[in-house]
């Protein structure tokens, strides 16, 4: 029977050493001593620090890798897995609410806010109509993860300010302007980040990214906004829930050639 140097209460000492170590390692990850992307303790270091066998240390490390809290890089070592955020393909989800739900701290930097006369054709501008154009950099725990460029109809959102746009734009539309959002149509594709976009997102030029191009509608299928939003490729995962098996149909996507 191996002994443990883990400083735990009497009730917890009755737990198996493996479980005690698993709990202690999770607490260590939450402490911030090893931020996302940082190299973590090796099997030997875990064994020495917590006074357990290397077999137990290896078992717990492997478990945390399996849960994607850690990641193993062959020939290099074990690293704290970067935080990833789900992109829900079936509904509009506020970035602010999503980050807060995962215990993170969202932040928005408004890079540009101005009135424009010409917009992408998807919005179907009327004669003399004006639009709001906004660029926003969205951060999670101080890491830039989204670069958003969005156009929306000014007549539905009069006197919008930079302060208004530092939070959830969906909440702004619903609570300040009482707009009834019906949904959006979007396409998503992989890209290599251009120099300017990469710099804002804290990435290298040519790094992997995802571009969401979408048009959003009010009830009655009235176009409200058009956006071209870039997501860091290393910070987002796609989420979808599949239903029953259906007969084959033509794909909704298209080949970009």
C-alpha cells in the first residue's frame, strides 16, 4: 500500500489514493498555477510532489488526458489543454452567456463603430437607408477568440453606442430595442488567417481559423444583420445534436472550388 503526501481531511483519506490524487490534480488545474497551454507536471514530478507511485501518477494523468483537461505531446510532455468553446449549430447563442456559463470572463473591445450607406447585398438595402457597421474583438479570460464584423439596419437600433455593444448584441436587440429575432442562415468554412486578422486574434499569419458568414432575420423574414465573423481555429468546437436516420438527400452545403 502506497502512502500519500496529499493534505486531505480525515474523511477524504478513506478514499483510494487514485481518487485523492485525481481530486488534487483537478484542484491544481483550477488554481491557475498551470494556465491553458502551459507544460504540466511529468509523471515523475507528480509522483514526487504528491508522494505516490509512478503507476498511480501515470493512471491519473492518463485519465485527465482522456477528459481533455490535459493533452499529451509525444516526445515533448504533458500540457494543460487550451480552453475550447462550443459553437452550437442549431441556435443563436450569446458569446457572453456561453463564456460565463463555462466559468469564464467575457470581454468585448469595440474596434470600430460607424454609419454606412452601402452594405452586403444580403441585407437588400432600400433607397437612402443607413446601416450601422461594427467591428468587435471578443475575448474569453483575456484571450481573443472572435473577430466580428457586422452590419445591421440603423432604423431598428437608433442611437446605438460603443457602450451598448460591449455586451451581448442579442440581449441588446431584445431588451433595449424590443426586436423579435427569428434566426439566421449561415455558412461556415475553414480559412488561413490574414496578417491583420491574425494579429488581432493573437495568432500567426496563416494560422487556422473559421469564418461564419450569416444573415439574421426578424420575424417576417426581414433581414436585420449580416456578419462575417472569424473564430480562432484552436478555441472553438462545433456542436450539433443529430436526430433519427433519414433517407439520403442533397447536401445543404456546397463545394468551394
